């Protein structure tokens, strides 16, 4: 090989090494640059300037007003007194003072008990007679239906339960009695509620009076001398102009109906018949009339302000026999009206036309 060729080979080899070194250096620089850029991006405190996207501002356009939709709210005013729910059970007996126009039926209804329970619990005041009500009286209103009983010396729970047709459990378990079920201690004079208790009523109604040959059961005789005989039809009209109640309805303790009537309003015979009682009655009826209709039926008209017929007179259906009032045991003007059949009381609602 010549000297020139040898020099050319050495020059080419040097150039190739230089090119290779330059490429390596370039790659190292590139790698180091990438690493430095990544470090700057992850380190905001770096002093290297950052290039950020330009901030775009929206044009100055008026925005619509925003009115939040608030749902309707429930408001509650402060109350100074607690209201007891109407359906909460009552366990204590309360006192009620009779006012003008009161009736036992209405009082019982307002206290959600049966009228019999009031009679059972107030025998010492009413003597089983709802017409014994008078303004100013105070009645004991039991919390539930039954008998409000005053304990007597020698009484036992078993005896009292049997007397009033109820159970010992009903008496012992009633919360208002506050009794120890295993060892009840009841003092004489103490009042005890007998839930569900009942008894027979004492008789207070005026006796049925009959006329000769009327067919009715004879209870009392010789009341009137019959002046003329008139037979009824068995069909009864209303004895008053008004046809609605103003007091007691018909029930086991009140064997008639109290019909609305103002003082002085005419009272009519419900059917034809013979007057067998007319005038004052001292058992609570006040001024009253009884008519025997000759077919087993009697009608009674009580608490009248005046009587406009006479004992023994024959009357026809619709004839005026008196004027409405509030005499006898009555808390307001009305007509107490009864229908009896062969001496037994029947519900007037079943017969009035």
C-alpha cells in the first residue's frame, strides 16, 4: 500500500470517530434537556420562565338576574298552652254543671259516653230520672261507660264486679283506678270506676192510667170520669209544629223523646182518645196530659206551660190539648212525648207520621 493511501485511511477513520462523538454528545444534550424541562414543570418554584396559554376574557354582556325558587315552608306559632288530642283516652271522672237547655242525652254525646252511664254514676242526684236535671246541678261524668261506684264497708272486688255484671279484671286493670292487681287496697268511701258495669233502673215514670174498656193494662183506676168515648186509629201525628229533638232521645233511661217547642206553642193530640190525666204531676213531668186511645195505646205530653183540656174529655187527633213550656224537671222549653202500648213503652220514632 502506498503512503498516500495509508494517510487517507487514517483521515477517514478520524472523521468517523468525530461524527460518532458528535452524535453521542447531541443525544446526551437532548436527554439532559428533557430531564431539566420535566423538573421545571413539576417544580413551580423554579425560576425558569413558564409559557402559559393566553387568557381569554368574555365580552362585557349583561347577565340575567337569578331569583332562587324557595319551596313553601310550614310555620308554627308558639303556643302557651298544650292542646290535648281529642282522641286521647280519659281516665279521670270530671264534674259538669248543668246549664239552661242541657239534656242528659246531649251531655253524654259531648263526652262520648252513653247516657245510662251518667245515670248509673249519679243516682244520688238524679235518682235514675233524666228529667231530674236542673240548672246549677253538678254531675259526675265518668271517663268510660259503666258505673262510677263509691266503695262501701265490706265490699270486695269480686262482689262488686258480679253486682254490676262485669269482671274483676276490668276493675283492677282500669288505669284510672290506680289499683295493685295482686293486692288491691280500696278504702270505704273511695270512688272506683267499674268499666262496662250496668244495673237495672229504678222506676221513675208516671204510671199508665186507663179508661174503661180501653183494652190497656189497668194500673191505676178512678182517675177520671169518662165524659165521652173516642177511639183512636193507631196512626199518630206529630204533637208539635216542630219535628226535631231539642233534648233527650228515646233510650233505656229515657222512655220518650224531647221535641223542640217554644213556650206557648200549641200541643196537639197525636191521635183521638180519652183524656185520663190532665194537670200537675209532681214526679217531674210538670203540667201533663195522658190520653188513652182505646186500642192499647196511651200517649203522654209533659212539661207544658198550661193544660187546655180536662180529665175525662174525649179529644180528636190534631186537637189542641195544651201549650208548650218548661215546667217540672226541665232545663228548657220542649215537649216530653211518650207512646205506650199495653203499658209498655215503645219508641215514638216508630209511630210518628
